[in-house]
């Protein structure tokens, strides 16, 4: 009993001297102005189907040398995530306007696949500095803005008119990135 109390006293005395932070699988990073922030892509998901799809299954821009697997642990694999590198470059505290990443010419099969995935409501799931993407949308019930977290953002939209359904893939990426700085 005396040994236990002496050990507890020693451990409690050492606590104020330590300054540590550790969450398994998380390594905090600090970015300076213009540092490149890692951006990865994950499998596309849909609320209408239970089938995740590989991001590069559709005709999206690819990184030079092709996409590389970027999964960091077994849990990501077991949960169906397929995290890969991306061609996008994001720099800390640097505004970038209207930059063309690539241009893709769609053949009939690519256009059909893009329409199908848009129809089923597939979302891109990007990961910026290990934080999943989110989108801001309108509530169908009230029309008010509400935040949708960890659901990514739609690859396109279906506009319904009286003659036909028009599928409109997002041709421009208008991203507003918010970062918290200390």
C-alpha cells in the first residue's frame, strides 16, 4: 500500500511538468503562409445507393503519374474508404482565382457514366489536411441554409423541366475553404 501511494504521489507530481497531446491516428500539423496543404480524394458515396464508387472511375482530372493510394491505416480500408492522391494544389493563406487544372473531352460512355452518377446523387468526398469536405445547402422543408457535414459535395445536379431531365455536372469548382489559425 505504501508503494502504491508513493508511486501515485510521484506520478501526480510529474503531471504539471509534461505537455503532451496524442490521439491515435492523428498527428497535428502546423502550416505557414504558402505551405502546401495535402488534399486527397475518397470514394464517392450516394444516399440513394449503398455502393461507394472509386473517385477516378469518372473522368475527373488525375494527378501527374496517376493516382496513388493514400490510406493511412487498416481501419480506412475496412470501412470502404479508398483514399487516393489528387491533382489539386492548395496553399495556406493564398487566394487562387480561376485556375484551369485540366480539360477532359467526354466520349459517349463517359458522359453516360457522369449522368448516371449525377442522377443517383453521388458526392465527392475530399479530405483536406485529414478533415472531410462539407457542403452548405438549402433545407427542402424550409428553404433555409443548413450545413451538411461529412457528406462531401454533389458531383452535379439534375434540373427537372417539362421536356426532359437535364444533368448538369459541376464544370467549375467554387471552393471556399475556411481554416482556423492560432
